[in-house]
């Protein structure tokens, strides 16, 4: 169907909705497959109209289309099956099992068997995975949240979840305009035409001397709409524009790209339990060239990166899921159905640079230091953690007398100079700046605000398009390329030119120094699409490749240096990311997902030996290196440039992205958020005790034993010599003791911060469960909070860890474990609690009666011993849960055997 025909369907849908033809609206949505009404879908799910739900879905997807579709249909049919069992309608349940659920047995036979066994139970809640199943209404609501995320992530629903923005009654307006136009063409127009049909063209039949009225004053048709004169957009029921989506991750087998990112969804297999909720280049003005019209630009060459531990940010409801997967659904990252959780997706910082960022680079060691170069020649250095701009320098030639006459003439004619490239040296002691006119400047960096002039070189005639550091013969050098079609290598200490490589027939756009097996070389790309490779021997180019797009291309290796990629944009706006087979000089794979006509020259970067990222179509797009299909797209809450500049830090936990209005957005994953928070705290003048959050940390590295003094959370300090060594519980050798470790850098600790809870203001008591898979807190207002670590492919044991966040848990009933409190002296009450050895019960008090709670249901089993005296300490016997000890505020201790 043509584009205009598709748009006509949307106009008809709007007309039908305005005329209240509700059933017809949704029938046309289903049959056309152009717009999926999430509101209608939600209403039908809440009403339990399962046949209509599946019928409506069938207009957009089938069960076996992809894993998202499969899970959508499975969740719907499982819910229908459980509801039949809940009503004790066994014949209906058997019918659903045979007719609807059997199709999934070919993918997971064990799961189908377990579902079948539910028929043998008097109450299916006796099954452990379904013990938390609540009533029908709450179960449908929980399922619907998961279904919405699956639909939003399903590539078959892309561009079908948001109705086009139309003015009111757009179809009527177009018809009115057509009738007015027809009336203007009448040979015998009459003042008040009587239009009785739309089936044929309008024509007035009047005497020849009749005058035609102005179409805009026609009383029948109404005024002819003028530009900007239509009524404002009103509510169109299900056609209201949807709010911008939370940027979260998609499956890697999508076939097309979109500027609208989708939330993360559970990429795991279908399961019996209830569903879980998962919470380089820029366009430049072409220089004059008598032969070919070439632009100049900066290169976003990437440095090597190491892969850190990832931290998931998915959010799960407190419902267990069977650890079942379909055949072939492995846990490796090449499986597309599991969205990655270690990509920087959260906008953690927004920095105002003051002029448009053209190039950015994170410090290789201090990974929250961001170097920025702008379109007016400014250099900025930011401490991203504290949001502080440490240095801001405007462009200035350090010694004009040493500049060539062409440069002096160019600066007089056009004093505005842009930064094409900024880059740190491998150890972060130097950084280089390549400008759009002749010059390269090197600064030495000594920490904080201490930035000093090091070298200034009139390097090329015209723009210096790229700069990169390398170490040929173990000597630090930097390489430049420019509009004069040359590549030059300079000594980074003295500024002496070591090599000049000639051979390109067009301006050299980017360079990529590298080494393999002790062989040092440089890849270079030119604006005619040629890729060449050079050794440091002045013997000429060794290879001659042709880059896809044949225009602006940059190259980069994976962090481990084993895989070579390039990203380029053609003059027509077609963009490409490809992986190269270096031995053959041929493209190994071409990645898909770019906008058909990019609005600028696309930049890209690599991270973690796993991901590729590019700025395109007002978003950041990600690919798995092993999968040519788009992995996910993130719009960073909107406001990005058409082709934003991007840059990862070394660990891949932070991603700097250029935005409109001279802004820089810094995206972060969970590691990055923790890193920024740590730096922000260290930069504060005084530490503040955290009352709304709980931090969980674990040792991340060992160093030689030493005694150090560490500041405590409340400003106190304690000597490590006073701290008892920790004995690993998992060790078979009970006598083995960890060595004392000096903690001198924030990166040596791994920590995570649990989400704030609006019900509490301060945590009074905290304890890990005996099983080691949960943490229980007692707040000052007598409310208990429980967080559980879920068992998954990244945490096979389900034990407590700082590598994955636990999820706050409470039963489906929604009740809370709340202690009895006394009105008098509530501030002086001493909270206390104790867990039974099997974590089944918690005994707790907050100044009032002692309460005994069931940890599975949160129900109060008993209350006893009203004050005074009040309980101040509670303990279960380690071998017998029936024996409890209670310390009182009158210094007495009570021991009870509840038998």
C-alpha cells in the first residue's frame, strides 16, 4: 500500500473515532495493521475478553512470528487457563490447555507438563511458582504491564503504537478544501451552492452573469482553512499522541530502525510464574576544490577499552518464575531476545558547554573527566561526577609569529576556528586538539584545573581533520591528517616531525593507528572513500580499500584490538557501519538500522568488545558486534541533535552525547551511576548520612595487606587494624582468612544504591536473611521492607551481591509488616527484630508490642508483651525457632519456649 493510501486510512480512523463508530475503528485498525490502540487492548484485557484480545492482536502478529510475539500469546493464554482453574471450571481449563497452550509444548515440553499438572491440584496456588497469585483483577493488571513492554519492544509493532499528530476533523477539512477548489472552477458559480453529494464533482448551473462568491466566505462549506488557522489538536480518544517512552533496551533481531526507543522487557523464556516487570562524525562546510567537492571534518577515533562488570537495572515484581528456557535460547549476548542491561541508558548528567560540542573524549584513567571541543574553538574540561567545569579555554594562537603566511591570512579572513578533534594520550598526561585551520595544539594535564601549554604546530594546509596518539618504537607520538591530503607523525615530546605519508587523492578525513604482533601501522580514510594503511617506514601505502558510502568514514578497533570496524556516510545521506576482514580487505558484515537519509555525518564508537554505537536520527543506536540487526535505540529523553556526537568512557559505563542548545548529556549504566555518585560525594565539602537509601558494597579487588585509616559514613574514622578479618562462608577451609586489603580508590569497591521508598524516612535496623538471598530493613516508622535478589543467568545462585540490584518484594495482597507503636516517647523507642533460622518468621518490635510476622504472606501471626517494659533486643535460638530471648529496657532478659 502506498504512503498516501496509508495516510488515508489514518484519516478514516480519525473520522470514525470522532463519529463514535468505536467497533468499526478497532476493526479497521486490526485489518489494516497500521495502528495498534494500546488503550483498547488494555480495556479488553481488563475485561477478560480473551477472544477479542487475540483477534485484535492477530492483525499485527502471530504466535510464531518472533519470541516477543510468542511470549505475548503465552502470557494471555496462561492467564485464561489460570482463571478457569480459579473458577474450578475444569472442562474449560482442559479445553484451553489442549486448544491454546499445546502449541508451546514444542518449545518447552517440561513447562507444558507442569502446566498440565495444575489440573491435579485443588488450588493451583499450591504450586510454589504460583503461590503469590492474587485475585483475577490484580493478576490481569500485573500481566498487562508485561504485555505492554513486550508489545513496545516487538519490532512488528514499531511505528504502530503512536497515532499521527493530526488536526481536528482533518478529513472534513480536506473535503472542504476540495469542494472550494471545485467551486472556483465552476463556469457558472452561484452565491449559495447547494451541494448534495460527494459522489461526483461539484458544478453550479447558473446564468452567465452570475458572480462567484469568494470560496473563503462560502456559507455552506465554511471558511477555507489557512496556514496555522486550524483548530488546535483535541483529544481523539485512542489517537492521542503517546508520551515519550523510557529509554530502555530491545531485541537484537529487529529489521528496521526508529527514532523512538522502547522500554526494556524481560527477554527470558515463557514461564509458569507470573510475569516480571523489567523496570563520528559531523557535517562540515566543504572546502573549495577545483576537482571534487569535499567537506572536512573531525574524526572520532576510539581508544581501547576494557570490559567492566555489568549491573542490571531490570525491575522484577515479587513473583517467582520457573527457571525454564526454550531450546536455543542461550544466555549468551548473541541471543537477541534478552535486552542488554549494561548499556548506558539513563541520563545522569546534563552539561551546558556554551557552544556546540564537536568532539569529546573521556580521560583514560579518571573516567569521569570529560574533554570537550566546540564549534568556536573552545576547550572545556568537565568533572562529570560533580557537574563542575574545571577548565574553559577559548581558541588562541600561542605564537602567531611562528605561523605560516597561509594560516595568518586565513585567520585574518575568518577568525572563527572550530575544533575538529580532541583526544587524550594513553596515560592521560597529554591531550591533543585538532582545529579546522592548520593548527594542532597539545596540552599537558597535571590534575584538577592544572592544564599547561605543551606544543603548538602548524601541521597542515587547511583543516586538521583528525589527531591520534600512538607509540611506534615505544616512543609516544601523535599522528595528524588534513585537507592537504597528507598524514604526518610527530614526536609528542619535542614536536619534531617523524614521517609524512602521501598518496591520498582527496582530503584525509580520519586516522586509526594500531598494532598487531609488534607491527605498528596506521589506517587512514579520505573523502573519496579510499582507505589506506601505512607502516612507519615512508614506503607508501600497503593497502587500498573502498569504504561503503565513499565519503566521510572513520575506523575503529574493538577494545581487544582483534576486530576492525568502520562507519561512514555518503553524500546522499546513506550511512553504513561495517566489520572488515583485514586479511582480505573485504567487508565481513554490514549492520542495519540507519535512517534512510541521515541528516548529518554519523559518528560511532565501540565499547566492551561487544557493542557498536552511532548517533543517528536524533537518537543513539546500538548494535551487538555479532548481530547485524539493530539492538536498541535510545533518545536520551529527547533533545538530541540529528546526528549527535558520542563518546564512551574506557569502561563503557558512561556515554557522552551532544544535544541541542549547546548541551551534553551523559548517559550511565548502573556502574556509571555508582561511579558518578561516588565522585560527587568525594567532591562534597561535608558528608551527609543517607537516610532514604541503603548501600550494599562488596570487595572488588585485593591488594597487598596494609593498615589504612578509612573515613566512616558519619565522618568518624577507624583503623583497619581494629577490624576483624572476614572468613569466607563458602570456603571448605574454615581456617582460611581474607587478607586485609588497602582500599585507596573508589573503583576498588562495588556498591549499589537501593531505590528510595516513599513510605519511610530512616532505616533503623538492617539484616541479611539466613539464606543470603534477601535483605530485611526496619524503618523508624515501624514498617518493614524486604528486598530479594532474583535467580537468573547473571546470578545463578540468587545470593546477595552488589553486581545486581535486589528488588523490593511484598505479597500480592499488598499488606505491609507494621509493628505496634506507642504514642508516648515514640522517638525514644528502640527498634529491634530477629529472623528465624529458616527465614519463615520475623519477630519485631518498635517500642510497642512484640509482633510475629509470616515472611511469606506478611501476615501478623501474633502480638504479645505490651510495654512497659519495652523490648530492646530479640533473638531466636540458632537450633530451635520455638525458643526466643527478649531483652527489655529495664535491663531484664526474658527467655521463652513457645511450646
